[in-house]
């Protein structure tokens, strides 16, 4: 059984961290209330995140009620959400170019699209073997920590959006240490929610289409990601499955090495500021939008994949986009 951490709220409203050790039993960790605190303690003590958790293992805890009552949280957050970056890379998975290419063909006038060119570049140079950086991937910014939600929470879509649909992905979770070094805590299951109609309208609107919330599953998988991750993405409407499809992740199913994606994110000094948290989505090849699905408010997105044991579910909710008028001062 993989080593996993879970953040939760207890019945009294306080926060805690639980660790699933080598067996399936969970224990509450003593002396820390958040994964971020645990990570800083591990860095300070010069130990691994897993060893820091083992050293704080307390009494056994049953998280069944917390899951049922919606008290499981996203596996990482920062006390100041402005110090958490949410970013991602696209066209990184084998098969990921097909749907994107279909979206952008009309704008490209029948020529080879930028999406397909970038995907081919990843196939040719995304997994370098000479110790040097490979080709850089597509990159995008999604927001800060305020744009992250946890399992069970509504996934907000602004009322100006043309679409709101899922992207089942794996996300890397990082903290920057005092020396400015990125320290990977592990991996989480995610839904990198996007506006695909806006993206389809013009590839240069990709940046707009990505400025949406994203959700993370409750579990932080500590250690390495399996090379072959197989999961299922599903949309449930009115209690019945509207759409369901398998998805693949892990390096065996990717055109880029994870280390290459990490290098091209953290090569920028802006992203190596001590104390900051980073949530970086690694991309997907499976979209309901590519199959012609139009989501509706109340639809429930469900993403599941081993070795994560808890599915990630979020209902779609339309929210007001807010007042954007600028007032001279």
C-alpha cells in the first residue's frame, strides 16, 4: 500500500493530518495541523516527508465519517493563498494531441496546428537521455491557492464562461525550501477544469480558458508516481452516468519525462521563492468535450485512479463572475 497523507477537519472544526502508513490503517499525526507544516518540519529536520510523518504517528483514526460529511480537504494549501501557484502543462501525454488538434484545426486553416507541432516536439525531445534539459512543453497559469478546491466541493464556473468541463490529471505538489530549492512532496489526483469552447475559438485564448478553479483529491501520494497510472473519468447527471472513459497517466503514457516538466517550470527564479507552494498539473489525453459532451450545472465530475484509493468528486456550479469595471482613482 502506497504511503499517503490526508488533510481533514475534525468534528470540532479543527484541522489535522492523517497518514496511511504501509498498511491500510490511518493514524493522526501529532504536532502538525497541515501538510505544509509537516513539510517545513521535514525540511528543517533534514528528513524525508515520510520519515517526518512516521515520527509524528499518533493514534489510529477512522476517516470514514470525515469523508461522508465532506470534511476531507485538498492535500496541500498555504496559510496565505497568494503564496501558492497553480500551473500546468499540456500536450504531454501520448494521444493528447488528437482532441486539441480538432479544436484548433479551423483556426489553423487546414495546416498543421501549433498543438500538433508542439506535441511532435515533445515526442522527439521530451524525454532526454543525455542529462540535459529536453524540449520545453506548453505551460499555463491557472491561479493561486484561492483557485484550489478539495473533494466534494462545488467546482465554480463563472457565468461568462462558454464551457466548463473536466481534465483528469495527476498534479505534482511542491514546497520551496529556504535555499530556493523545489522539494517535491508527492502527487495528487486532480481535475484541471477548463473552458474548452473559449480555447477552441482561438488558440491564443488558451490562457483565458485556463483561468478557472481546479480540484484535488484528498490523498497526497508520497514518493514516486507509478510509471503506468490507469484511471476512470466520469460525468454523472441526475444520478446516472452520462459519460465515462478510461484515462492514462504516468511516464509510460507520456511524451515528456516528469523531471523535464519540472525543470521547465522551476527554471524561472520567480518559482523558487522560499516558502511558496506549487501545484503543477501534468496534462491529460481524455476529455468529455472531445466526445461532444456539453456539461450542465449540477453535473458531477468523478475522477479515480490507482494507487489513489479515494475518488475525486465535484459538482459543477455556475457563479457570478464579479464586477470588472475599472474606476479611476
